[in-house]
């Protein structure tokens, strides 16, 4: 059993990191620039983001590789740099994390739709395999496949990471609250369906990221726990729902707002708690403070 799973089985609640995309923009990433290319061109800035989250109290940090699949990198003409950019991403987070914190190698959706036959299952598998192996080569402890909405793509990614690396495999999907008050991904998948399917595909940790603030994430965690009481659950919540105004996106929840729901989401069954869009090291610092106090 890996150290990450052992810590969770001991009953330890782990704090994860917050947003990367907006942090990179704050450091000067321009619209149309490839975030993953910064692992080579601006390694000090990427390292500084990782380090900021460690200093805020995160036990696990991600890597700057969300869009690091060959299909996403092709949008920048960088599809032949998958290994180099993902390995560098993991090395930078590893350096910031040291031996005592966990590095979760981020893998996002490819943007190619299976159901529209834009890509075959074998092609998706190869793309995820290639990215996961590069993240492992750079020192990732786990692979976190995230922001998934298509269950088939998520399953293929889980299998590719599981079958080709020794890393723990985490998979989180993005749910929206629909009118009935239930949660579904954009492709219509419920937390119940996700839980059954991803556990079967070999994920060792599942959960939800993005799409919701932490208060709605509580409902998702409760639903996961009605189906599976054992599997570790990770939540990366947004800082509330985005507001669009004058071409700018802002997120309303303060670090204290987020921290105010931490106790409840742990009681619902979450094991790893961190942030997604709109969250900052200040949010993670507050979450860490609450987790420590419990
Ligand atoms: Zn997000």
C-alpha cells in the first residue's frame, strides 16, 4: 500500500492545494500562451506556485500539467513535447514538495470526444499512458485525472495510468447542480455512477473538482458515501460560483467562507480537501488551520 493511502487509512485528513491557472496569469501568462510550456520557459514561476501552496499548509500539491496531453499541446504545436513538459512539471512540484509532501500529477480531459468519434479508445489510452508515465518519471506520487465529464474518457485515463505506472490513481469529475437539486456532469453522469464505475476501473481515490463551491461539494460527497463507504474521497472546490462582470471572472468565497464548511465536508466523508478555480494560498492556509484544529 502506498504512503498516501496509508496516511488516509490512518484517518488523517489531508489538505490539498488551490488554483494554478489564475496564479499563472497573475505571474504573467498571457491568453493564448501554453501554461505547460512555462515548465521549461518559466520554471521559477511554476516552482514558486507549488512552493506557495506548501507554505500555506498543503500536504499534497498538483503539477502544472492539466493540459499536458498530446491533444491539448497540439493546439500550441507542442504535441511532440509531452514527455519533456510533463516530466518538468512533476520535477518542479517534487522539488517544492520535498520528501514529506505528496505530488499529484495533473491530467485533464483531452478535449476530444469519443462519442463524436473524434478519437478512438486506443488513441486516448496511448495519450493518457504517455502523459502519466512522464509525470511518474518526474517524481509524481499519484496521478490525478480531473475535471472529467465523460465517464468513458475517465475510465480509459484511469486504466492507462494504473496499467503503466506505479502511482496511485485519483480521478475526480466535475458536477453541476441540476434543477432537481441532484448532481450530474455535463455528459449526464451522477456521483453514484462515477463511484461504481471508477472504483471498478481501478481508481484508488475518487471525488469531485471544480464546478461547485465547497457547500455543494458536501452533497456530492454524501452521495459517493451512500454507494461506497471505503474509497478515499478527494474534493477540490471552487471559491464559490463564478461571477462574470466587465469581461472579468471573480469568485465570491473568501478563505474564511471556505474554511467554514471544512468540518461538515469531513463529516460527510471527504479525506483530501483543497481548492479549484478562484482559490489561493490564503484559502488553503485557512483550510489547513481548520483541519489542524479538528
Ligand atoms: Zn476549477
